[in-house]
């Protein structure tokens, strides 16, 4: 008889377990956690173990995240790791409905918070709102009133928001704080990488200690998320440019595709690449596979002339960005202020770009006053956003304040944007 694999639990799992079985039993269990604490995995693991034991046919547990791409690359991927086999090989998994049916007939379902029909749909027994700081309170409220049993929340406490202010103070809410130290499955290298950020007090408070921070002074307003890039008639007259930022061991190589409406100062962003360890021939191969040619306008970090030359030898016309601004210079401040004059739309698949945008902030002095350059301590949230700046500034902004743009766009028929 084939033996079942041994199941391992982290310390944060046992925190969830203890809270769930406390007396009186709480309606809500809220897990505020630092980076790599394993909070999402632990909650899903708890649900996966309790559903077969406590539920009956027809009982539904819902796992909700802000968008479908976020869900697939986050909670669903973690659930697959818990199962120890690919979901597509499991007959209990319905890939169309994103549901998993247990032998007792109970169902674990996954859906995104941007699906009104699901948010306002039928009731459920349990609810898990993953990274709840990324959804609106009204969405949570609609989900909560349709939940008959327990609710689980998790989030990074970067700043005050509705869960901290309106849910956790209630008597029926148990609040857990978890950190990377509660995740006993991290490698020594991962722990070392996290602890290397202790010098950045603001970052360390939130992502190292799991405490509520006060993230202020974001450089850009939050990008509006869209399902897909403009195409067909909607894309007429928009200028296509690409931004490329090089990385290797610690930093990713990133590529963004932009469609730019200069009349309305709108930028549509699609993240095409975010990957570590790529050599120049691999980058060139990716550009080719992604449909770029020598005619494509690509702007890359001007500090990497050798990389640019090697990629161009493979049949491209990558240009060095307009002399990049030193990290703490007035030139960079001017470029960023110019960038703030645009409205940005980003595809929901561009998860790392969205994450960087939510954390890209001005540095502060000892008294907390903002300085005129981005925060360059701790984890860097500028790989995708540097690629954005290389492309937009180099193609459209170099002559800002010195006359008209060097480019013009073809007149297009008037039409309403789908945004």
C-alpha cells in the first residue's frame, strides 16, 4: 500500500490553527505578515486540511484575490504546491471554473475580486481574502455578508487600511502577526537576503517585523489596471516603444511594452519580461520570440553599452536611454516630476510592475521628511519602473522644457477609450 507523504507545517500554520480553535472562536482571523512569512500558504494548507474533516457536500470555501493573474501566480500556485502534484493531473480540479471538489462533495473555489458576478453572487461557508489590502472595503463587505462561517484575511501591513481600522478592532476578530522567522522552510540564503535590509527602518518594520508601517510619499499614483492593451482601432495613433532594464544575479532583467497617447498623455503598459539570470543571447532570443524586430524602438540602460551592442548584433536596434540620471541628482528628480504628468494604465498580468508601483516612494530624512530622490535602501522597487522611465523619457521627454517633442503621431479617428 502506497504511504501518504509526510505533511510539514510552519509556525504560522500553528498560529492560525490556535486562533481557529480558541474559545470563543473568532469569526475573522486576520494575518498581517512580513515578507516570506508563508501566510498565504499556511492559510490554504489549513483550509485543505479542515474542509475534508468539517464540511459536507455543497459547502463552499472561497479564495479571493484582486485579479485573476494575481490569483493564478499566487494562491493557486501555492495550492498546487500543497497538493504535491500538478493540478491539471487531478480529476478533482476544474480548470474552467477554478474549483477543487473534495471526496465529501465540499468545494474550494478561486475567483478574483474584479468579477462583480462572483462578489455579489451566492453565499459560502468560508472566505479567504488574499492580500486584502489590494481590494476595496466595499468589495470585502459584499463578500463578508455572503459568508456564513469563518473569514480569513492576509496582507503586508505597509500602511493603515480598512482591515486594520475597521475589522481587527472587533471582538470577533483574532489578529496574528507573522514574520519570516515563522517560516521554517526558508533557506539560509533567503533569510540572509531578508536580514540584509535591516538598515532601512521603514522597510524592515513592515516586511521584516510584520508591523504596521506608514508608507507615504509614493512617486506615482497607483496605476489603473486594465484587462489588455489597446488593439485594433483603439490603438490607432498610439506610439509603441519598449523599455529594457538589465539584471542578472540579484536583479531581474525587465522588458516593458508601452503604447503612448501623447495628446492625452496616457501610457499603456504591458510587462513582457521579469527574470533573473538572463545572459545577453537569451535576452535577444526572448525579444525575437516576443515579436520585436530591428524596427522596434527599444531603450535600455545606457550604463550597459556592451549588453546593448551584443543584443543589437543579434538583429535589433536597442538604443541607450538618454543619459541616465544619477540616483540622487536633481536631473532624476526632474525626470520623475515629468513622468508624474502622465496617466498610466497597466495590464493585470503585469504583477511585478504593479507591485513596484505600490512601493516606489521618495526617500525620507531622519525626521520623516521626503527627500528629492527615490528610496534606495532595502528592497528595490525600480526594475520595471526604470524600464518605464528609459522608454518614456528617452523617446518623448528629453526635450521637455526645450520646445516641442521630437516626434509626432499620426492623426487618428476620434473614439472613446475602453478605460
